C-alpha cells in the first residue's frame, strides 16, 4: 500500500512538473462548472465561476495534488489576464456614444459612486479591526476582476481574498439592486443597469442583461468606467493614507 | 490568422502600457493603461479594428476562466483569515448595501428622464 502511495506521489510530482496538468484541470472544471450552472437554471446566488472553482478544489483533494503545485501551473492561464484586460478597451470604445450622450450625469455620479463603493468597504472593514492587507483586498471589491487583480497587487492585498470578496459582492449587489430598486420605485433600466455594473461588476452585468439589453449596455458601461476610475484613484488614496 | 494578428496588437498595447507605467512610475497596472491606450487609439482611428475585435470577443468571453484559478485560492487561505469574518461580512454585505443605495439615489437625481416613459416621482 505504501509502495503504491509512493509511486503515485512520484507520478503526480512528474505530471505537475509542467503546467499541462494544471491547465487541463482548469479547462475541465470550467466546462463542467458551466454545464452544471446551465442545468441549475443560471442562478444568480451561485455564479458558474464558483462551481468551477469548487470542482478544481475537489479534483485537487481527490488526486492529492498540492494547491501550490496547481497554482504554479495555473499561472500560465492567469498570464492571459493582461491581454484580456487590454481587450476590454473594445467594448469601452463601442459604448463611447452612451458616454458622449450622457456625459454630464455620468461625470457627476459615477466617480462619486465608485469612490463610495470602495470607501464604505474600507471604512467598515477598518472599524471591525481588519489589517491593511485585508483592506487592500476588499477596496476594489466592486471592480471587474481583471482590473481588480491589478489594483490589489499594487496595494499589497491578497488575491485569493479579493476573489472571494468579488464573488460575494457581485451576488449581494444583484440582491440589493433588486430589493432597493423596488423599494425606491426605480423603473428606469438605465439606472438599474448602471447600479448593477458599478457595484456588482461582471456578476451584476450578467443580471442586467436579463432585465433588458438597455440595462445590460449601461451595466457594461458602469462596470468599465468604475474599473478604470477605481484603478486610477485607489492607488492615490493608498499613497495619501501612507499605507 | 486574424486572431493571432489581433493578439499581437493586444500584446503591443500591453507592453506599451508597461512602458508608460514604468517610465512614469504610475501606481496603476499595465493592463489598465494598455486598455486606455487601445480605447484612445480606436477613438483617434474612428472605427473598430477587425483583427483586434476578432481576438477581443473570445478573450472577454473566457475572462471567467482566466480568473477562476484565483478563486480556487480562497478555499485554501480562508482558515488564515477566519478571525476577520466580521470585517468581511460588514465590508461585503453592508458595504454593498450602502454603495447600491448611494448609486441608486445619485443616479435617480442626476439622470435625465427617459422620453416617453411614465415614472412615479420619488
């Protein structure tokens, strides 16, 4: 038995010496997670990315692969985030006519809304005694993941904690926009879409496209602008706070 | 072939972003600057670039997969941070409630009324 275990461990070590196994596990979990997500009827409370991540965790535990070994190989996938972030310039360009038409309300509301989204999180976490590393992980919680990862790296936060925070924030933003929108009797799809994109990044934007194409377009716009604006102002806040 | 050519453009803008960030000592990620440079270039150009569009659409569709390995990490570091559960709860649940409320309030005050749609005033 211990012989078998030893040769099995050697085999796993051999297979994880290159990034191929980690990439295959990631792709497999992504497609499986997506299929399960569709079967469940695309629930907003459980994003497909969470299901896929849980499948990776399950595979790692079952095959006794060390998380650090997996992460080493998965770096090759994460490396593509750089060009993918640049690619976000394409939808930003395509929506520029919305920005031109509504530049005044956007200029007056979006920067303030994006600042408050970050400040509420920083302040509440700070009051509850969170260390600077945690504040840096929660600050970009409303920003779309590829940009948020860059911000958290700059601020010295933990990427895994940021990713967890992003998931919870996306789900909560969808829930709150739904409840508060009804309570405040807001029926303008542009406002609901904007609120979903600014606060709930990609998860909120997916929900906005379910409301209407107009809500979806404004959510993508809100998400993109929040990401850009937060990436510019948060590092300055950190310098000013001397962290 | 177009996809690869488009990818080269994306890498070019990413590297250009890195050059700008490094030379100016900006505290911003190279990807964000690259994205802004690409948007600016498309604006100057006045129309979409087909090769870049051909790679951007699939790459954006795959964003969730590129991010997913990062999400996996949460389950392995959660134990190290369990003492800060209250901070996480407050920041993520209450913080998001407050920021959604702020956004909805600001937007409903500033957004011009939509033509031909009856709405109740607040």
